[in-house]
C-alpha cells in the first residue's frame, strides 16, 4: 500500500498535464485536499512550523516534531504526498535517515534543498546556500538508501536570491545529473525567468506560486505551456483558514455570539462528516450488534 502512493505519483508525472499540488499542514487539511479532488498534496514546511509551534519557518521545528505530523498526514489520505523536508535536517547522514523513515511511512515525493542548516523560508530575506558539492553529495547519499525506486527525489535550489539566476540554473542541472528526479528553482522573478529556467534545466520542474509575489501567479495551463510539471500552492489553505478564524474571533469578541452561518462557518454535521463520522458510526453499530448477539 505504501508503494502504491509512490507509483501513483510516478504515473501522474508521466502524463502530459501539469499537476496542481496544494499545501497541507495537518491530517484535516490533507483530507480536505483529497476530498476536493486534487490528485497530489504537498506538506508545507512553513505551514507545519506555524501550526505546530506558532513560530516562523526558520528551521525551528525539529525533525522529530515534523516527522510525527507527517506520519499523521500520510495515514489520513490515499493520494500521493510530496513533503518539504527542508535540508534533510542537517548533513547527508541526517538526510539519509530522514529519507528512509519518510519512505517507510509512505511519502511519495521528498524534497530537499541546498540552504545552509538551519534553513529559512525561501521567500524570506537572508537565505544562504551550501557549496554545490555538499548538495550533490546529499543527493547521492539519499539515493543510495532509497528502497522504493518509485519514490521521487526533488532537489530544490535557493541560489536565485543570493547568487542570481545563472547560478541557480547551474546548480539545478548539476543536481539533476547527481540523480534528482525533479528540480525546484525557488524564487524566480517574473514570467521571463520562469521561461528561461524551463528552457535551460534538463529535468522536470516544480514552481512555487506561494511567496511574496516574485514568482508570478499564473494559471495551471500557462505554467503547463511554459514547461512546469508541478505547480505548488503551499500556504493557501493556512492563510485562508487563519484569515477566516481571525475574522470570526473579532466578530465573537465584538458581538458575544455567532450564528451557524456567519463568517462562512461550516454546518456542524458537515464538519464532522469531513472526518468520516458516518463510517465510524457504521462500525460502531456493527460491533455493538455483534457484542449484544454474543452476550445474549
């Protein structure tokens, strides 16, 4: 079953269309993405840090904290999950451990990046990258322990911000040559840079539209035409949710009461059905009946 998710991701990547991957940060948001009909979900490192710790994406969440959350997300869904695994949480030895353990819980795609450790959100100021040789060693090291050949290794470079586009493209191609299945050039500026990356990088590409606006928010079809295979929307669910929650709290503080529909609240029954309450009730009824039959 675990390998099925990786195989499904490979099948999707082999198709001609571009994939839209929405960012989740817990089991509930992952289930909502799946129920909405998306074929792939993406675990956003920034969103997980904010949800778990209430702290910014500055490498503050430990591997153990993140692993537990990722495992719960993986268990809650049937669709393939791509994980933002930061730098692999240290050097190549740390990355090897993380890769193996994430494979074991069924993560279909694992993304590592070339920032220094601890890292920071790629759209914040002050990102710094390691030497190319350190990242290529990390790629080779994790591929050496890959158990499932269908697990997709994604190499991300954050060199655009500090070293320029040419360096980012150079790194992207070297990471592909080292064995990465897909490449993610973070922080491209405008449509022209996206087109240059799509033309010059030799591997399938991911684009992140969820930053401060440097990378353009184009339609899926436009990114498909340019040449990107996956379009990420990492933070949209958390940003929408926190906006709605803040509005609700302001109303509740001001008015002292809320109706069921105010601020777009979901009805109570629909809320519980998101997490399959009716299926649990069926199981409850079945086993309660069997227990009563056995005791009679």
